[in-house]
C-alpha cells in the first residue's frame, strides 16, 4: 500500500529533490506538494497524508505557524509532521517540538543523503535532537 507524503514548501525544486530521494527508498511512497501553508491546509480536504514535511522559510506564514495550524486540525493527531529546513538551530527545534512537530530535519542538498534520512524516518530510527 502506497504511503503519501505531503510536502509543504514554496520551492518547486524541493519536490524534484524529494521525488529523486523517494525513488531510492524501498517503500512504496508518493509525494504531493503544496506551495505554501494555505495551499497545504486546503489540500488536506482531499489528501490524507501518512507524513507531512513543512518548510520553515515560506512567505506569508512560516513553518512554525503552519505547524501550529496543522496540529489544530482534526484527524492529524497521529500523523508525523517534520519541520524541514535549510537551517535548524536548537531554539527552532525546541519551538517546533513544543508546537507538535514529530522531529526537525535539515534539508540535505543531495538526494542520496535525503533518501538515507527518509529510510531512517520510515523505519522509526530518527528522533528529536538526532537529526540536525
């Protein structure tokens, strides 16, 4: 059974990188992308993701605000949400975890590194503080 990832990110290049990494992951996965928090929240009316990745740096509403809105939405209580960004410091991670992120993950620039991290996530090997 295919698992679905919702990637909320304003950068379309991220979808390409993500798709390339998913091809290297030995699990049946598909990725749908929302170009920003507002679009991501609307997509949840028709898409039931198994994982949600949220970029921190987005226009209008940053990833922490998006994370907070996601956690207030019914039906997402058990969905892992990953704050996904080029830069994550300890303070940002602390705020994200307090708002309900499952974990925080730096965006790897190489698909092979992202594929390895995704495998670890899907196997339950990643945990807060271990992934920066």
